[in-house]
């Protein structure tokens, strides 16, 4: 007898993201593709889960704002951009690549 493991679901399977910056804070909008995906994501994609995904890059408390009328949520992740566009030596000062990093998170 073989058992089938539940399919691994990632944020990328359920939503799209758009990222931007405000100083050294990464702002990531997660846009669910349908109501079921939104319900799944709001129950599992918490501030703590997202903060843990970005690890030591975060220098403060992650904040999530849900926008059910848009089937979206916005995360504010302080410190992730290491000084922001003009203060960081990294190539991704606006956080576009770091936004896509969230798509790999298993939910």
C-alpha cells in the first residue's frame, strides 16, 4: 500500500505579489487569485510566518493589513532593505526580488 503525501502548496500556487519600498521597509502585496486562495492565505500567511521566512533581515515587527474587498494583504517588513534605495549597497534596493522570495513559502 502506498500513501500519497498532500501536495505541497506555495504562495506562488495561490497568489501573485507586488513589492516596493518605503525607506528600508519592504512592502509586499499578496494578491490571491480567487476567494478560496484568499481564505487559505489569510489563515496561514501570518505576520509571524512571513517574518520567519525573511529571518534576520527583519529589524522590527512585521505588520499585515488584510484587504478582503481586493482579496489581498499587504505586509510591511522593517529593515529588510538594509537602509533603502539610497542607503543600501545591495542591488535590490527597491525589494523587487525580495518580494518574489515570498512566492516560495510553503503554506
